[in-house]
């Protein structure tokens, strides 16, 4: 398996990266071994590496995760992964310790080299709460929303949002792009979209400028994960550790409830939502307050949550038109419309 390692997994590269991050003293990486088959995805590949040292290396990690992109046949990067690179470079350092995996090295793509992230290996210390598509235990849900509150609080109404970190959404561009995606979806799957749902989508497009006024005040907004399903959270085996949130390729600036609605309204069926949705929102709100966030009462959270649920009816359309399998987007489509009806989200369209 060692022969499958990319050149950037060499001992010199790893030694330099760990020293620059303050994780390696005067010692050096002597050997590198692949601990499991690489995880290869369309836009990235991940390697779990065991590291062997010589010299002074008491605090150095025994293993790391190397996440990197692919090169095309001409040796150029296929995808630059700008969001995740920016996250670990600009956003993660502001978060409370232990919110995300520690990043030892973040390198952007260049003309003839791909991007890379050298991350803390959580395999032995953490676990995913449940297998897809099953929901986690109630106690684990509480840990997850508390972790989200800590992350959201760290960037809450930060002056850098939309200036040097991220950018505000342009409603006109969004409406044009989503209208095109809806047309493509309707052409292929129109028989799955009753007239009343198609009408609701059109109302959402028409009302997008008015609904987006929630963002215009630039208040009670933060960095959200953007894909906060429970399988992106690593929970600790040891109670002394913290929950970590992975895969930050979709982060953006939005109300915090976008993450909560995706986790619950998009992915849970009504019975579970009816039992856990409001208690978990209560738990999240209390955790947010404990982090020092005031001026955002429980009613504001509830109002934002309903609006986030309404916007989420667009997500399955994007998923279907970007090649995500029907077993994902079809169930998401049905669940989110059930949530829209349960929470009276249609009323938000006037």
C-alpha cells in the first residue's frame, strides 16, 4: 500500500509541515505508512498515515489524515477546493479549540500541484454517532447541537463577515441559477413534482428579494457549515474530548438555523421531529446564550428556523441537478415538504 502514497506524503514534506505547525520539535519524520486503503471521491482523496519519527518528537501525532485533490492527465489540479482551504486558513483559527480537527498544513492548489490539508486523525478518539441513514440517539443529538452553538457563537456578527471572510448572497444571481436548475429538474422529473409544489417554488423565486431582507440587516448571522448532517460530526469516546465537525466545503454566511434545519427538518421524518425538534432548539438556544450571545431570543430562533426550512425545499433540486443519487434527493424532497407543512412555512410567502 505504501506505493499508493502521493509525493506530498513524503517524509520531508511532512516534517516541514509539522514543524511549521508547532507539532514537531527538532525530530523528523523517518517513515510513512498507509494505515487503510485511500478514500477516493470525485473531487478529493484522503489517506490515513502512520508516522514514524527519529529525534525529539514527543508531542508529534502518531498518525494524520492527508486530504488532497486530483490532477488531470496534464498534471494540473482538477478542483481547487477554495471553500475548505479558506475555512482552515481563515476561519478555523478563530473557533474554540477542539471544534474541528486540528489542521497542521493548508496549501492551495498551484499550476502543477493540487491543494492539500494535513489534519488531525480522530479515528481512535472519536466516532460517528450512527450509520447512514439512521438518526443518532437523543443524547448524541444534544451533543451535536451544543457543538454547533459553540461554532456559530465564535463568528456571530463578526465584522469580517462578507468583507474578508465569505460574501453575501446576490439574490438576483440566485434566482436566475435556481430557476435554471428547477427547469432542468422539471424536464427530467416533472412527473414527481405536483402542480402545487411547482407553484410553491415559483412563489419562492418571486418572493426571494423580500425573504432575503433577513440578511440585509447583517444581524444575527454567522459562519454556518452548510452540510451539517449528523455523519459529519465526530463524537468523542472520552468525555474529556469535544465533538468535532468535519468537511467544510460548503460553509457560508447565513442564519444559524440553516444548519439546524438541515440536520432535523431535511433528514428526519415527522414522528422524530415532533418529539425532538423543539427540545433540541431549546437546547441549542441555551448553549448559544452560554457562549455569550444575547439579543437573539427564542422567538427569533423559531422564526429563523421556519424560514430556513422553507429555503431548504431548494436543496433537493440542487442535489438532483448536480448528480447526487435519487436515494438521497428523493427522500430529502419528501421530508422537507412534510416539515414545511408541519411548521406552516407556506405562510411566510404571504
